[in-house]
C-alpha cells in the first residue's frame, strides 16, 4: 500500500494505492532504468527474478531521488521522503539509511546537514 498526500493547487489530496509484488517489481525496474518489463508469456519461459518488496522499492526511489538531485539539505530531503512514503517515521528511516549509505556523503555544518550523491 502506498499513500500519497499533498495538494493539487488548493485542493488537498490523500490517495491510497494498493500494489502487489508484481507491481512493486515493475515500479522498481522502471525507476532503476533497467531493461523493460517483459510480457507475461515471455517471462514464463525465463527464470523468475526476485520481486522487490515495498521497502526495497522505496529504498530504490529514495536513492534515485538524491542521485538525480545531486545534493539536498536534510530538511528538503526529509520532506520529499515523507511525501514519498506518506509517513514521517518511514521518511526518517529512509533518511537514516541514506546517511549510512556508501553512495551518500553527509556534511554537517551551518545547522543543516547536506546530503550529496557520490559516484
């Protein structure tokens, strides 16, 4: 289940989207710019790939978000992660995970940490 909260213009939006394991796998593949998803009849002949669970898919989206931005302040990144997950607690968990990732450099100073993607 994915919850999306925000506004469209002045109209508040609170949307719940239910995704099964196949939907999460497809979303993760699309976000990682991997090879296109094969059609079901082709997939039946190929070995089955392990589908991404919800946490894996959100982790991939969080990494892609920072990678594409290049650099974000802690509060800005947390706001985006909370919007992505629909939960302050889940957003904070992703922020902590990013802080400890080998792909991310965190510079503290000036009162606000700065998260940078490193290749």
